[in-house]
């Protein structure tokens, strides 16, 4: 029942997300077209058969259709049929080219405006977040000497205030494949510089690969070295460990969190090797001797383990990203610019083969992220809407016939050659654009399904 509820919730929030953003995008085309004196025949949110339609006083048919994966504005266009002489001043192709370009750019432009508005509202409300405190470290972070409890002050000279900013800065830095300096403040208050060797990343890393290889987790999400469950018949059960015990050290090595507990156990364990544990139970400290056993992992490998599970704790936000109504305006613009730059760079790297095509997400991922962000609160949902709005605007500007960027390409060619492309050339472009769009959607669905099963 829970899984079914999650599926319904994801579908609902995807519909809400795309409904809001598509409506705003198409309203941009609609509003600018009307300002340019172009007659709009239909304004549709969604594709396919209308669920509901009605005519406004302006003569435009407004529709809500069954397939909520887009929308369109149908304008009076001489290429689609004869136009009455009285309507010719309001026909799209008869307008100056600069007006047609404005109409095309209006959709992505309104996506940008919506993103800034969403980020502004998010900042005014206040988005809960984690301080940039480092917890578990592995891979590149461990190699750089970053340690548990370090606070990240800047990445490549850019100040960092919370974990969201840290994640965005690391994502940008990873795409350069260059060593990246991080300024840190240690738990003792000493400011130091560590360098993440992003030049060691694989040639075409996915988002998940970058996260895994960077090897940094928020301190607030680190699991404490507290026993949540003891497996019956295990080495821990034989030694007398109990749920609630906090393991302080193993063979004299201090243990701060669950990651260190696992790492230290595997480091010191061996055949017939007994480990000396110092355990906190209530107000007492106990000395417990335990001999780990080889245990099979899900992938078939065998590791030394005590036979215990961690006590799961809920990570609590410890900072809020908030600005006043005036200060939030430039901050929202900065947020918009940073995310736009990251998205454009990622698209460029995917097109040139420097980044994996697995970074492309489809409707299933959008639905899951929409529900998750909605459950995290209004500020997080606004942040999500802003990101998706920017992505929608940027994707629509790709020079693919059938998208806004494809129409813009036609008008640039018309400016250069002094006359419009032939209808035959435009029709061929539309077919090519449709085929390419179907391929992109297919790849996005494939990536979504792969993420679910992996």
C-alpha cells in the first residue's frame, strides 16, 4: 500500500510541476504574441484529446489535454491554411522577423522569470539546509586529507554557506577535470587548504559517479557508532553487545561514526583475531572482546563483520538559507545564474562526450524528485520548481526543429539568406526534430528505468 501511495504521490506532484511550468512557458509565447498583434487560436496545456476546453472573450480556445508532458500555443499561420483577408494583419508569418523571434524566445524567457521568482520566494520563506560540515570521507576526499568534522569555507575561492552550495560548487568543479582547492576549518579552528584531484575522475562521469568518487557526506547524515540491532548467533551476540551500545574504540583506535567502525573492524580483523572494544552502555564504559567473522556481502564478496546494524537516526537541518525581500532579489538572480551555468556546461559535456548521457533524466525521475521535494517543505519544492523551470527553458533553446531553439534557428537562417526557408526544408527539419526528440525521450526513460532497477 505504501509503494502504491508513493506512486500516486509521484504522479500527482509531476502533474502539478509540469502543469505549472508548462502553463507559464506557453503563457510567455501567448502574451508576447498578443502584444505583437498576432491572433492566438488555441492555448493548450498538455497534448492529445482535451479533457476540458472553452473559448475566452478574446476568441482563443483554452484547453487542458490528457498528456501532461508539454503544451502549445497555436497562432494564426498562413502555412497551415488560407487566411481571411481581414485576418492577414494578425497572421504570424506576416509579422517582422524580430517579432517572430521575440515570440519564440518568450517561452524560455518566462521560464527564466519563473525560476528567479521561485528562488526569491524560497529565500524569503527560508530553505532549511545542512551546514557544510564533513562527515564520512572516502575516495578523493580521503586522499586529499579531508577529515570528519572539517567545515568547508570555500571551493576554488567561492564562499560556501551550506551543503546545497557545496554540492553545486563541487559539481561545477568536477566537470573541469582539474585539481580543485577547498579551504577548510578543522574542528580545532585551524584554516587549511586541501585539493580534490578531480583530474582522477573517469573520462565520462555520471552525476552519481562524481558524488561517489568525491567521497564526502554531510556530518549531520553520518551514522553514530551506536548498535541498533544485534544479529542472533553473530560474533557480537556471543560477545555480549546490546542494542544502544556506543562503540568508542577498537584496539585503541578511536571510533567517531559508523563508517569508521566498519573501516577499523575490517582493518584489524583476521583469522583467530580478537578485537578489544571499549563500549559505552548507559553511564558505564565496558571492555568487550570480540572476534569478527567472515560474512558474505550482497555482491558475493566476503568481509570481516561483527554482526550488528547501525541505529538509524534522522538527520536534522542546522541552518536556514534565508534573505529579506530586497536582499533576496540579487541572491535569486545569482542562484539562477549558477544553476543555468551548471546545466549548460553539463549539456555541453554530454554533447562532446565528456560527461555520461546517463545524466539525462526523464519524467519518472522528475516525478520522484517532485514528491520528495514537496515532502521536504514549500521552500525545497520552490527550489525544485526553479531548477526544472530553468532546465525546461534551456532544453527548449536547443537548435532542434520542433523546439523553440529550432524555430529560432530557422529565423537566424532567414536573416542571413534574406528569405525564409522553403516549406519542404522546414518540413524535413520537423521530421528530423521529431525523430531526435523521440530518441532523447527514449534515452531519458531508459535512464530512469535503469536508476530504479540499480
